[in-house]
């Protein structure tokens, strides 16, 4: 794992700054990080890294690192350093007091797709099995819950069927609602390479904003925000009208469904539904920049290519009808047979390194237990209780609060103690002005465990300093069902500790304060284990060996010992050691295999069929209509606001904002405005501009640029400056299925306030 070179030892691990999961090596000299480089043998990135990945190590020893536990009695008070023993004692007392006085659901854990799988798993085990609450949530709710809902409702199982392997085999890329060039740069490089190498390859980009991704597109469909469900149905219209579908594929593998009752309908009924979306009508809905001919052309490319891969992310997921939009993308793949074969996949991109691994798979959301088990199913709860050796019925049957409900409950004073780990909801929640009032309540005790101060630590009573990446050992997933191990390479600064140690020690104190041996039982298997390696390994073993067995994310073969041998980890399912040593499963459903095969491995081949979990073992094509966003522009608030990402920064800039090269490249957020709109409003480049919604206001410099379509402005969301935190402005409407907020669209007014 480590190689000597000019006094530098290179330690293999994963990059933690997005969901691509690039395999990297951290250079360490004299116990300090000195560089980072890609691993050429890794199939995730073939040695490439983007500028975020290349530079992130520079914040590891930043002077702002949290290095001692900090406590203040009142939120108006001043923090003082305390010992770990005292800190965990206070955290245990406050949680115990809340449970005793207000019940088990008065406490909550809010985690992160940046936490290691072992961390998420242990937190949720103590919360559910110990404190008997399913108030376990995480920030992946804010970015990929609609993708989960889409996969579950269309394919009957979460996470993509294929992966990056399909990129080099595809002939058509349909990129919708994703600025892949900036948000997933290393994957974008693979797409560019594929296009340069093969002139047949087409790239379609569907997005209201002209982005770096649009610039390589053969066709950029630039439409009014929120009209893409019409586009997707119109593409299906063309596919049916021109008989571009693969009837033998969908009649073998799919059924058609509609409504809340999931009623099965005929292909003829689906055809009738889609007949309402002729391209001419869809083009009118989508606004003047897209023509009916454009829609026809991209539908033909999609359907007739030798392999089509769709890629999307927040533009589709962060929507009031995000699940429906996901369904409509999957529909196109099922109708045309662009699925279950090399070079074809419906591949949702994930923003954080471990949203898929720890949170989606390890039980990090309020309605799911480890191994993709639903909280509401008694049999599945009992399986988990048995694995943990705790009494039957200990895990409550009611799912906990989803993210927006959790922070509404904080606002309402229903939650009395909340632990926020490795994330900053004070900046990342939509309409954050509203929810920050709850975080400021004196009767809500807040623990923040993190590496840097954030907007959220400003509301904390107790701040716990945690070890950073490469300062601890554990596993990250990534977009394509891949699990990769990163081993501790350097010591954390000061008294910072890995979260697994923190939770274990906290749980022991909780058990004694509540006089509850079951809480102690939750961490007993890990007692006394050394925190740098033995402890996370034991947690990983418990999770994979006891709770993924027979599940679709079976990881029994992917032990630490195996993961350490692999350049690029293992794709689940990987039920045996031999299977894991081959890299696991490249495609989880494969055409031609027995769809009635159960979720057990049928062979050690990397291509297998792990059939959809729908009762009829079929993929489902959904009838989903066009639906407007929750808040449309009107006379008072005439512009659409859309938010997004840029290449230099990530999340709340707590890390990238502390890397000089990245900060210099993009020091503050700005508002992008179309030149025609800027002219009408008398706005010139660099003018200070007010962007105001019904919820809040930002003042930002203007970037006059043809990127956003007329009638829309765009602001990147990373900036944590109080005047430029765009989530003060965004709307907290949620998708009724996935509960993911509609960050992507709201109505604002825009006016010039001063010159540059
Ligand atoms: Fe890291 Fe993502 Fe960049 Fe890869 S693409 S180096 S995972 S930030």
C-alpha cells in the first residue's frame, strides 16, 4: 500500500471530494501530507484526478483545524476547551436527559455522505438499537433521495445496474440536469476521451444553463427550468411514433405502471398517455430555444445508438418531482432496450463519496436499516436485531424524521438533542434562515463533530474535533456500487479522534446514564479495539458479514484483507472472496439471465442477474406527467433561480475554501445573468446585484453571461459568506416521494444595487 520515493511514502486511498471515487495516493513525509496523485491501475480514474482532488490535502494541516473538544453551556456563551472524557460525559447526559424527559424521539443524529461507512453504521446502530429511535438522517437526502426513489420504483432495487465501465463502450451520452464537467470532472474526461476516440459517439446535453458540459455536446437542449418531464415524455413519443422501441426487450423484462396504486396498465394505455406529448407541444412548454426537430433528433440518437448511457444528478434530483423525472429517464432505457448490456445504463451520479456506501447501504436514512432493509418491515427489523444480539422489538417500527421534517422538529422544539456529524445544515438546508432559528434555540442541545468550524458549529453547544481522511481507516462507496478502503496514513492533529472511537465511548457513557445494558451491547463487540484499524475493521466485518448476506449489496467477500489487495475496491454484490478478488459485479442485472433467480450469487462471473425486487420481477415503465415546480415566477418575482456547483469548490467550502489555489480560482459566489436580461435591468458585469425571494436575500456581483437561459439566474451554492449563502433564498418544497428539497428552482426578483 505504501511505496518509498524521495523520502515520501505514498498511501493508497480514495479521494473524498465527490462521488466519482477516484483512487489516489497521499504522499507523506515526516508524518506530514506533501502531495496527492492518482492511481493509474484504478478503473475509477486511471490515474487522473481533478484540481479539487489534487489540492485537497493542502487543507489537512490548516490552522483552522478543530483539535480540542469545545463546550459552552449557552449558545450565547464562549467556548472553552474541555477533555474528551468531560465532553462525552456532557453529550451522554444531554441525550439521556432528553430521552428521559421527552421520549426517545426527542433525540436525533444527522450525518453525512462524507462519513465513512463504519461511522454511519455505528452511529445508526446506537441510535436505533440503543436509543430506540429511527431519527437517523443524513445530508444525502438533499442530493440523491430522488435517485433512490427512481431506482426503487423503476427497477425495484436501489443503485445503478451498470457503472463507469459502460462509458468506454457507449455510443450516445444523454446528460441531463448535470454539469458533469465541473461536478464530476474525471468522469467527464472519460466521456470526452470516448467522443474524441470515436466519431460515431453523440453527446446530448439537456439543461437550462449552457455549461462547460454543454460545450462538447452535439446538441444542447436549453429549456425553461422545470420543463424536462415534458422533454422526456416527448422523447418517448418519438420513440413510439417512429417504432424505435425494442418490444422484445420490454415485453420480456418490463411492465407498465401508473398512479399511487402502482396499477399495471397495457402498452396501449402507455402509448395513449405519451400521445399527449408530441414534440411540437413539448417544445412550446420548454420555451423557444428547443424545437420539435431537436427533440426528434435526440430521441433517435438515444434509441438507435449501439449503447446509450444517461447521466444526471441534482438538476433532476433536487426537484419537487425528482422521482418522476428519474422514472422518465429509466423509461427511455427500458423502452429502447438501452439497459442490461455493455455500454448502456441509466447512471445517476452521486455528489458525495459515501452517499451510496454508508448512507444508502449502511442505514443512514430514517426509513432504511443496513443492507437496504426498510424500517417498516418487521421481518427485516428482526433480522437486524438478531444480528446485533439485542431483544426483538427494540428497533421501533416507525421511520424517523426525514431531513426537512427533522429540522422542522428542531424548530418546533420537539427535538431536544441533536448530533450533527461532518455536515453543515445551517448552510446546506434550503430556506436556511428559517431552520437556523431552530438551531439557535437554547433548549436544543447541539453536538457538532467535524474537522473545521462551519456555519453550523456557530450554533453548537459542544464541538468535537474529528480525524480527517487518511487520518483514520474506513470504507467509502461511490456512484457505481464500489467500496474502497482508505487506511490511516498520518495522525490527526491535537486531540482529534475518529468518529468510531467517539461513538463507542459516548455509547458506553449513555448506557450507564440510562442504566440500559442494550445500549452497552451495541458497542460491546468493539470494546477495547485499537481505533486506527482494528476498531473500524471489526465494525466493517459486523456490517458486511451479518447484515449484507443475501442482500442485493452483499459484501461478504469484500473484507479489509481483500480490499487492501485491490487497486480500486470491489463492486457489490460480491458474496464470496473469489468474487470480490475479481472486482465484484460489473453489472448487477444482465439480459438473458434467469429473472427469477434469487439474490444469491449464481456464479462467480462478474456479470450476473440479481433480479429486480418488484413482486413481478420486472422493470417498471411509469406514466408520469409534466409537473411544474412548486414556485413559478410571477409579476413580483419574475426570474427563476437555479443553484449549482463549480469545479473549484465543493459543498460548503469548508475544505476547498481553505486551499489557497482553489480559493484564488474562485473566491466568492456571483450571480450569472443572461445578457438580454442584464440589459433590461441595467446590470453590467461586476455590478452588485440583489437576488431576493420570499424567504431571503443575497447581494452578489453580477456575471453577465449567456449561460442561463433568459428569465433565469444562476448562483453557485458553496459560498458560506452570510450575504452570499444562496440557501437563504432557495425554497424548501420537497418531493412527496423522496422528501428531497427543490433546491434547483424557485422564483426571485433581481435588481442592481451598486456599481462594481
Ligand atoms: Fe476527487 Fe471527484 Fe476530482 Fe475524482 S473527480 S479527484 S473523486 S473530486
